[in-house]
């Protein structure tokens, strides 16, 4: 993969840099000027001190370890590169593990489930997380009694937010129809026959139709609930982050 090539290139470059450093230091030491010492008939060659060596009291103590340190670093770099090379060049095995359903539901709003008998995989929407207010539960019960229906799709974030507006206790009373062919308990043909082309879509018991997500106070008004019962919209404000209204197509 690209990441493997980048890591391999980096390791090789690091090792090469260490080798070049060691080579240059050894070369420089070899090319330093030499002076001759005559001791009788023998001739001794020694390295001339540089200005830096002459002026620095630590030069003689450090110069002898410079080459050793550089060579040690070079050997370490080569060892790391050699050890990592088989891992980087081998083909990684594909992972068969899947993220936990809780994480998938949190990030996507749905997760896959496979039917063992048919082998077909369908998508199950995540459950509502927040607790419902008492008035939200009463509204949902009213919608159920008047045959109101919400049409939606498992992948639609506006449908997921509509569910959260009701809350987990109230949502179980709402009649929901899944319109996506890949959704759990899909009723795709029913959605087509009812002309549903956007999600969520509401069909209320009084015959009114509304497309797009709705605040609960608006559902109470449109469905006729607020004519018979009181509904305080302020109790529902700020409970669920807004998506800016609208719906999915």
C-alpha cells in the first residue's frame, strides 16, 4: 500500500543518511594533513591538529567517540530497516472483524443484520437514545389511535432525528414504514403506491400530509392533537441537535 511504501522509503533514507555520515567522518579523518617525525631512521606520521582541535580542550576526548557513535547509529538504523522490511513488503491479510454494532449505530444511525435462513443482509435503524417527555408519549399514542403513519429510510439522518424528537418511550407507539429496499422489514411497494418520494413523510389520520422532519409541536398542531390536549413546545426545545430542517430524497 501507499503507507507501506512511505514507511519503507523513510527507513531506507534514515539508514542511508547514517551510512553517509559514518563514511564522511572516516573519509575526513583519512584526508587530514599529516606531518612527518624523524626519529633516527624511522619515520612516523601523525595527524595535524585543526584550529578547532587546538582551541577546544574537549576535542581529544570527543573525537575518538565520534566515529564509534556514528557507526553505532548506522548499525541501529540498518537493524530497524531489516526488521521492518518483511512486515512492510508482505501483503496484509484482510481483517474479518467488524466494528461493534453500538459503534456503527452511533456513527451511521443503523447497522447490518444477516438473515440466517435467506442469507440476505438488511439494515436496522438505531434505537432512539433520549428519554421521552410525558407529553411526547401522549402525542405518540394519539398518532397511533388516529392511524397516522411516518414513512422513512434507515439511512436518512432526518428520519433518525425525528425518532429522537419523540424519544425511546414515545417512539414505540409511532407507526413507522421503512421505504428503503435494504431496510429492515421494508415495505418498498407500499411507499411507491402512496407516492412517497422524500423522507420522513407523514400521513395523519385527519388526511393531512407533510414531508420533511417536523418538531413535535408542529406534529401536535397538524395532527389535531393540540385541539384536544395541551402541548408545551418549550419542553421539547434544545433536546436534539438541529439538522437545519428538511428531509432526504
